[in-house]
C-alpha cells in the first residue's frame, strides 16, 4: 500500500511540475480574448515599468512594423509577454507576427506573439505584418509578466496609420 501512495504522490508532483514548466513557454488559448495570464493573480494597477514602442506614425500599405517591448530602465526585466495588434476602428485583432519567439492563433494565423521561455529579458523586438491592402490605424497591446504574481495587462503602443 505504501508503494501505491508513493506512486500517486510522484505522479501528482510530476503533473504539477509539468504544468508549471508548460506555462513558462505557452500562452493559454483563453488569453486570446482577455490578454490575462492564468496565473491565479490579479494584474497590477500601477503604471507599468515597460513600454511598447513603434517607430513613426505612418506606414505604407503592406509594410511590416517593428514592435519593441522594453523595460523603462535597464533593471526593468520581464519573463513573459503576449502582444497583439488591434484595428483601431473595429477593436479586432488583425495581421500576423512574422518574427517572434513564438506565436499563437487568436482568430487568425499568428495574430499573437509571446515568449518562448521564462528567462529574464529587458527587451524584445517583434515584426508584425498587416493584412494585405489594409488601410486604417493599428495599436499594439501587451501583457507583460515580471513574475508569476506580478504582471501588467493593457500596455499599449501609439497608433500606426497605414495609407
């Protein structure tokens, strides 16, 4: 009987470790709508120590956009992130990330970009491609995870106009 109990404990521990390790490299599908990680904690309400940066206000139609997520200072590290682009007119996620550690399909192919591992980083550069022929404006929104219980949702870039 003691062997069966020890086996049960071992299986439970391995499942817990696999679940925690798995979350360090993935974004759950339910986060596509809410942008909330499933960490079991509330998002921070303070000003985030991170910026979501796009260069320029206007892009040519079909031109890719480099998006930089960076700490406000050199010691503002993060371990996870999730970024999506939104059509300012409709609020819908659009386009696709062509250069990102990992992507997720949130209503379209590669509409979200996210971290590939929990290592600490101060910045990451992503490349996003608008839909073919898109005209209008786009904003980028990020969730940035400092630790499992310290994260910010709704870090927003300035708008980029395609015309």
